[in-house]
């Protein structure tokens, strides 16, 4: 009898009522898509959005990335006023832009500006995948090009965190032009002796991976990041072969010589600081 009562009580206690479910605040916990570990959102944020169970790197917002990378209080944002229009009158495009602005608090899919890393002044660009999946339209390309030009003028290194689904189809050829524009500005920056460190995060694909993201003097990536131009299925159907399971991951690219290093997010700031120490002399800017 005692065992039966104990069992019933235990069973009842492990099934939350509908009222209890409603009382749990939305967004309080996050489940890892890779290993299933459930973490408190605040604890995950303190851990730089890295899963404590398997080290999976969750996506970071542009603001979170800037805060984790730059010295406290040292960020001046560029070109805040630039916003996308609808040059091709693409259906519902303007509405989608406005919804993303409201959702993210950003005007576009990239934030650019300047700050310091361990005292080293840098110009930085950070893409945010919440805004049109980080796609590169006219304004994204323009902001990145202007940031590179500013780095050239000031004699600062340029650091770019990429996270993108590629070129923005709603802007057609105007979007594709940004691949050539950003690459051309980087070529001039390189000729002037500028240092460009590119960091590819999950995902970095399409026209972004095929342009500025792959043109760093030093190319880094976060663990497990998806990096590539065309999708896996498209490639397999074209070459009529099955690709390796880890194809287009950061680790695969490192093994095949397309990256210089895969860097855990916990070590990113320290790694960037070391690279700047190696390439720059303090006070000589």
C-alpha cells in the first residue's frame, strides 16, 4: 500500500499541470539542437552562448559579438542611418525589412564601427543572421566597403565576422554587385598594407563566402560552422557523388587548407589580440 501511494505521488509530481506550464516564462530555457542539453538562457549567455554539454556554438547577435570581442566602452558605430530600399519593387520586401528592423533593433544585417581589442584600435564589421538571414544587399555591401575604406584611412586592421545566407535575391544584380565591390575595396586595402582578419561563423554561405569572407590575410572560423557556396544537395546532384559527412564544415575546410585556424569562441578575443600583437606595434598607427 505504501509503495503504491509513493509511486502515485511521484508520478503526479513529475507531470506539470497546464497552469504550471503557463507560469514558466517564455525564453527562460534553451535546448541545444545538437545534443539536447537544456540550459537556462542567462547561463548560456554568460557562457558566450556555447552549449555546456557539447560545446555547440549558438548564433550570437551583432551586439553580443561586439560586446564579447571589443574592450568595454570602446565602440563607435558607423553609417547607422543607412537603410535598404526596394529598388526592384519586389513584393512584400519593404514590409519584411521593417519587421526585421523591429525584431532586431538594427537597420540592416551588418553593424560596422571601430573599437579596441586589448588596446589595439580596429575597425570591425559583424553580420547578424536574424536580419534577412544575414543576406548581403546593397546597404550591407556599402557598409562593409565603407568600413574597409575607413580602416585604410586610419591605418587600422579590419576584422569581419561573417554570418550569412548569401546575396539578397530581392535586390537582384544590385546585390550581386556587392561581391565585386567589397572584393575590390579589399584588394586596394591589401595593396596599402592593411591587415584583414576574416572570421566565418555559422553559416557563411553563398555570395558572402565567395567574396570578402574568404579574402582575409588570416581566415578563421568557429567550430562546426557551415561554410560554402552552393548547397550540399546541389553539389551532389551536379557531380553525381556523395559528399563526406563533414563537408563544408569549418573543420573540413581547415583540413583542406582553406582556413588558418578553427577557434573556439572562448578563445576568439585572445586569439585576435595575439594576431594584432604579431602584426602591429603599439602606438604605431
